[in-house]
C-alpha cells in the first residue's frame, strides 16, 4: 500500500469550515468561556490561546482535551496543516492553555516520537472511538505498524509547561449578560406598553 503525502490527501477527507456560517459554528463554543461557563467544559475541552502569525494578536481555539496518566495534555488537530491554529503554533509555539480547572503557559508541539504517538492514539481511541474513523479516513489501520508508517498524516498536539511569557488567556468578558438576562422580559413588557 502506498502512503499519500499531505498534498495528495483528498481535500474532502475533512472539509475545512468555510464561509461565514461555517466559521461562526466552528468558533461558537468559545462563547461558553466568554459567558463564564468554562467550568461546564469539564474534562472534555480546553482553550488554547496562541499568537496570530501575521497579526501578532492573541487567537483562541477550543479543542478536545485528553489527559494522559502522567498529567500531559493532548489534542487532535484533524485539519492538520490546514488549521489556522496549527499554522500559528508552528510559527510561535508559546501558548496559554485553559481547562475547566487550570490555566498555564506552555509550548505546543506536534507529537512525532513513535512511542509517544502510539500512546496518544491508544489513549484517544479509549476515550473517543471516533478516532478510529479519523484513522480510517486517512487510510491508516489501527495497528502500530500502520500508525508509524503514516505518522506524517497524524496531527496530535501536546503542551509542555513553561515559565515563558505566553499570550493572555481568554477572558469571561460577557458575564454581564447573566445580570441583564432576567430583566429582558420586564424591558419587553415596558416597551410593549409604550406602543
């Protein structure tokens, strides 16, 4: 079996979000953090704040979160080289990681070591069977030999803690909505009476 390079992979294997609606839906989960609902992310999602490679401004991405037994965090990057956040961390690996329980500075890196890669695939398959479909769509069998032979197609990111300065974390800047929300029916009622 021949191995496709990144350039040879079919673009529709994982359609990248396009258009205003696609991009909005892709970014919508970040609204949870802005509304102060980050604790609801539990042990499933985390926010990665990275630096835009062109704008040099903080950018935020919500990803799956998988914690290994040693405490190390891992996240799949299904779009690989096409993902804007992956391009950003390639340009500057310094990121800020926010989970429901902690925020820390880290260097993001793609997992390329064979043993670590096999451990990550095993970890993710145990927690998210969709990873089997991910491997299959890339033409990779769930065997150590196939995974290692095709590791150039796999994008799993991990975060090594650091004391370096990293971008500021995403803030819960929309918490005020919860104060205003209970008054909306009253405001609607008052507006209706004036008409």
